[in-house]
């Protein structure tokens, strides 16, 4: 009889204890697919994605009417504001008749918002509410993409304004173009032919999927504060789009059979169902973002836990390697190093490199440029960067100012031993600098290779 402990050991050995590169083609594909499904489910069970989705539900409830009011004003200038109601009806279709009622209420609220009579303060608060929603969405997507930095304020303002102003126009233009194509004379004549008409009708049923997938692809490409490959965004969007439609059908069946909820909650039933649908929608979008992330960064599939834990010696080795590569490139005037290029060179996940770069930046050893993507250069002359300072940067990176070495009460022999060790390191390094580490006649490091499973797995242990 196989117990849970033996099953866990079997899964660990067969899925995580092997290198897919050494397996036959079909088994390597199966192993990677199993890891892919495993890590997505793991992230869901971890609870952070669900918390992010619930947070977005609350923010959406506060910001929905202001967002639609701004979009309504923009669309009114282009003469397509009447299409706002059909879009809301489609989005709330799983709510059934209650979705129609809710749509009418929302449209009524939006029409009551007179942007022209709000005044400067009211208009500012309206835009602030909308920007806050988009910023909250960016934070949630950055979490899925392991990104800790928000966009700079100026870039954030311009990007958000583009989404608010241009996004609705593009979305409704695409929908209008689709409707126009279907109403063309030659399309109508073609539909009269039985075989062609059937094909056109079946293709028309796919239009909602195509529009949703296109919208999700745009969101996954644009919102995270990192460079997202179009192919990865499309993969996540396809999964999320199919989930959106499928869950919509299931939820619609649930609403039809939920007469007891209406009897219990009375007028609040429609609000509760709306909140549940919002939660499911945001959760589906975050799952799609997670899938896009793992598709673009398959090195994370080799780690069994989401939060990678690094040993002290690995942190020190990575810090020395990063400073060596950046210093050598700077000394020779070669191509600069971005965080992604560094991660590929040393074969570790990007999250690991970002933590090391953050520690080096915090000690003024590296400077992040304003390029897109940003590059890293030494903060001062190579001769002025000591190896001891590099090691101290990563050793002290996570120390809290209110709980540091000076606050810990240790026995005098321990303090003495710690000083001896520190003095010994300083003596061995003997004022060696980054310039000494680079040395004369050093060759350019090998071109960056795809991150390896073994190194990533080692980073995930602990």
C-alpha cells in the first residue's frame, strides 16, 4: 500500500529529481508540463494570488463608476459611447437577468457623473481614483512576475493616461470593425451559401474568444513593469480567455439555480453575485499572468517553492560574479549588462539576481541607468571598490535597522571570535579591489546560456 509519504517521495524523484535535458523527448515534455501545472497550482494554493484578486475586487467596486465615467467621456468624443452598455452586458452575462439590471444601474450612475461640472478638485479626485485602480492592477501583475519595482512616476502617469484615453477607443474600434465586416454585402451574400454560411457562423462564435484573448494579451504585455515577450503573453491570454468563457458558463448555471440566495439576501444578492464574478474574473487574469511568467521564465519550473532561499555563500559568490562581469564590461567598454542578461549568464532565476543587484545598489556599488531596460554600471572607479565592501554588502543586505548586529547580546567569546573572523577576511583580501579581481589579460566571459535546471534547483533548496 502506497502512503502519502511514499507518494511524495515518488513525485519528488520522478518530477523534481531529474534533469529534463537527460530524458527522452516525450518524457522531458511530460516532466516540464507536470512541473508547469504543479507550480501554477502551488501558487494558487499559496493564497497570495487569491488575496490579490480579493483586493482588486474591493478596488474595482470603488473605482468602477469613475473609470467608466472617464471612458464614457472619451468615447463620447468619438461618437461611440453608446457601445458601452453592450460591452457591460456581455461582461456581466453570467449574472443572467440580474446582470441586465446591474448594467442599467451602472450606466445610470455613469450618466449622473457630469465631468464638466465637477470642477478641478472633483476631476482630480476622479482621475486619482482611476489611476489608483490601474496602479493596484500593476502591483498585482508585478507580484505574478516577481517584479518589486513600480514604474517611475513620470512613466506611470503617461502609461496610465494612455490606457485610460486610448484603451477604450481601441477596444470599441475593434468591436465596431468586427460588426462592420459582418454587415458587408458580400459577407451577407456568402452566408446564403450553406457551406460558407455555416463556416462564417461558426467563426462568428469564436469572435468573443478572439477579442478576450487579444485584450488579455495586451494587458499581460503592457501592465507588468518588465519586458514581456508577445508569445508568452499570448499563451497566458489563451488559457485565461478559455477559462473566462468556460467559468462564465458554469457561473451562469450557478446563478440560474441560486434562487435561495435571492430569498436569503434579498436586494443584496445581486451585489454578492457581482462581487463573486469580479473575484473569479480577477483570479483568472492573475492565473493567466502566472502562466505567461512561467512560459517566459522556465527556469522557475525547477524550483519547488515560490520564494527562493539562498545560502550566504551563494549570495557572496553571485555578488562577486555580478560585480566582476559589470566591472569587466565597464573597463573594456563592451556591451552593458541588464538584469535579464546577468541572470542568463550565471544561470539563476531573475528574482535571485534582482535581490543581489538590490543589495549592491543599496551600498552604492552599482548604479541603475535610465535605459529601457535599465543597465548596471559601477557606482565609482573600479580601484575604489574593495572586495571586502562587496562581501559586506550582501552580508548586511537584509539587516533591519532596529534589529542588527549591535542590538544582539552575545557572549564575549563569541564577539571576540566574530572580530577575529572579520579581521582574517580583511587580512586575506588585503585591500584587494574590483580592479584587482578583473586583472590584466582577462578574457570576455562565455555568451549567456539559457538558465539551467540544476542551478535553479540548487537555488530553490534550503
